[in-house]
C-alpha cells in the first residue's frame, strides 16, 4: 500500500485520532490567544507586522503565483512528514515487532470497543475455545468460570495450598490474551519433569502464588490480566471453596468433580458444598449490563451446571433482557452425558433449575452442530464410548426453543471433533444480530 493511500486511511471514521489532533490544535491556538490578550495584544500586532513584511519581501523576488503554491506545498509536506514520524514513533513503541500498521490496529481496536457486552459462562476447554473466537468481535467480554475443579494440577494445588483451582481460569486468560504468543505459551507451559513440578502448568503456579500474595484469586486474576493484556475480564463464579457432589440413578453419591466425570450411572441431581455459594459483584454487574449471555460449550455436569449452583448468578440471568443462548457439545461424554441428545442436555439444565425451585426457562435458544455425516473420526470416538449429540430441531421448536444449527467443527479437516473457535464465534454473532433485529 502506498504512503498516500495509507495517509488517506487516517481520515476514516472510528479511529478516535482526528478529534484529539484537532482538539490539540485548537488548544494551542487558544493558549496563544490567551497569552496575547494577557500581553495587551502586542504580540499579535508584532506577528502580523512581521508576516506582512516577510510576504512583501518574498513577493519582490518571486511572484505570488509561484510563492503561494510553494509555501502551501512546503507547509503540507512538513505536516505530513511530522505526522508520519509521530505515528511511526508510536508504532515503534506499541508494536515494534508486529507487521500490523498502526492505522489498522486502531481501526480494529475501535471495532472491538464498539462490540457487544458478552457474558460467557462455563469452564474447561470449551469456554476457552469460545473466548478465543469471540475476541475477534468484541473486547467487552466477561468469562464467568466455574471453580469446582479438583483434578490434575488444579486439584493438587487446591489440596496442598488451599487455593481455588486456577486451571480453567488460566485457560480463559490465555484465550483472551493480546500479548505476545511467547508469553501466552509460557503461561500455558506444563512441566514434564521435576520432583513436585511434573504435571503442573506455569500459569497455575503463577496464579496460586499471586493468590497467596494478594489474598484472593480475584486479585490474582486482575494482576495476571494486566500481564497478559487480556481483552475483557475473567471472573470466578464464586469465591467460596466449592466442592461438587452428584446423586446417580442407582442411588450412589459421588463427591468431587473428578469423580463425577466418571459416573457409572446417569446423574439425577447435582449439588455443592457449601450450599448456595455467593456470587462475585463483578459477575453480577457483567450480567446486568450484558447484550448477550452464553452458556457452554463444555462438560454439562462438571463445567456448566456448577455455575448454576450459584443462586445469585441464576437470579441475575433471569432478570436480564439480553438474548440467552446455550451452545451444545458436538459429542457425548462417557460417564457424564451418555445417550443424551440436544433435548436431553436442555432437560438436564431445566431439571437442575427445578431443583432450585426455578421453573423459568433460562436459555430459550440453543446452538447445535449440523449433521456430521460420515466423518471417519466417528468410528474412533464410538470406540471410546462417545456419540454425536443429535439435534431434533423440529421437536425443540415445538417445545418453544429457538434452534440454530451450524458447522461448529469448522470446514478444515482436523484430528478431533471439537468446536472450531472461528466457526462457533461466527454462529454466535449471527444469532446476536438476528435477535438484535428482532
């Protein structure tokens, strides 16, 4: 792109640059005028006399038809050169190693700042996948994350240090990060050796240390968000030390998120200790100001429903006038959602709300995967006990649901059947725009 075309692009609306340049120029003019008035207008007389004498001398050597255009071109060239060098210096300071032009970056950031207020509720890899796609459309994103994890690195840190599990929060921070990829990779790095370190991720240790220093996971998340230049905010669903329990169809009771994910009988009821944990004010505020509220994708009983065990969050969602959308999984999860189709997932959500005495449909719209067809990966998944989550759109619409289906796994062949960040985010934004028009 030529310099002239690049310079013209600075005139496009939405960059929030021109108004401040003009404001600065007006301020300089007023400051000079004020100084002149204070000096009894003498500087203005001197300046006008000097300009008049200078013009008379110059036009004696060169006629006005030549002098005028030359001075005009010289002035314009100085302005363009000065602005170019100024913006070049800003570019060097803000993004020295990036190929993105400053005008493009400002235009993109302007679009993101005008994006809708989105609240995404969930946990696990499903939520972080969704966030990494949504950050292309808005910087006003709030991720409300479950803190019930008790397995893996998070479980070890929770038991040994007494901190809330940082794993899902770490994934969301990395997904929303605008910082250099190397720093994000460092945050996600998992130690493969070392006594006491093996299996832990650097981000989990970092968040746990910050929690101990600041006194709360919420403060640790705020500090980490500044380090990673997070686009939006990540908020725990509660600051309580929540532990899940589940009652199974065969009468067995399981304690702990890691055990619930391996249930040998259908789950009929989910709860937590302590009962009715409090929500954080930032989560409540985000829901109250939301333009769109999302639940999922993610493990139904261990990532999504635990957030609905926080009564204040449920109440805030019920009061919200924003469109609410449930994003369903592509495949069933052995031991957790065996045999459930999209309608079965929705019934589980409604049953959980009913156990809290709520008969209102919290998420009246659902986003589901189109028919996967004859994907060669299905045989591998079926070998491990997973099946596609089928969607009977006609039945759901009769039940009063708004149903949207899309190719959520993406168009490119992959080694797994998982949500593609761009495809899911595109479908979500189409849903938002459709409901905005309605």
